[in-house]
C-alpha cells in the first residue's frame, strides 16, 4: 500500500502538481488506480537476485533414487536449513547426474526443481535450479558443489527471481 501511495504522489508531481503550472482537473483518490496502472505499465520489472550459499549433510543419502540430503545452513530465507534435496535417479559408478527436488520445511506447495551433476573423482559438481511451485515459480539458481568433510557439502553460487517478460 505504501508503494501505491508513493507512486500516486509521483504521478501527481509528474502531472504538474508542484511544477508551478496549473492543473486543469484535480487528482482525486478515486483517480489513483488509473494513474497507478499507467505508471506500473511503464516501470520495468525488478529482479531479485544475489548470492546463494548453503551447506548440506548427506548421512541419509546412499546413492539411490528417492533418497535425500538436508541443508544445514543457507543464506536464503526462502530455502532455509532443514530443506531436503531429493535425488530422483540413482548415482552411477563415477558420477551423480540426476534431477532434484528441493522441499523446504513449512506449509504450502513450495518446491524447487533442478538438476545436479557431481563427479565422484573430483568431488565437485554443479546444481542448476529452474523454477518450481508456489513462491519458486520464477526462481533460478546456479551453484558449484564442493566437498567439505565426511558427508558435508557446500553450495556456492547465485540466484534470481525473474518472471518471463
């Protein structure tokens, strides 16, 4: 609501409300929705983006389809610690190359879809997240996977929410 009020004020100023000229028709509260609609149509959409850093532990993952690892930390509120990373296919002898689903804790239908490739010889890989359900409909991320110790792994990369134009 405060953004709508601020945009209405900007529209009023742009129409000459404080420009020293005369305004031929008054701007009323009732006119605000049409003024706001005109402003919103000319303002580019904003993309939320930033760094994504998380750690996960994989004590319950034994390289079989349907198993999961659990995030133990995350700098992204939307994907908090406790989020499960489900692996949809079994690992091969030398790598893990499978689709994944991230399932954050809490209510709602909010899941993230993606793909992981992990090379067992280097213990490094790549995760690409591309959309999902609920609040993740326009979510995208690209992270590098590195081994920490034991069953612990790090994810470091970037994310963005970018609806189609």
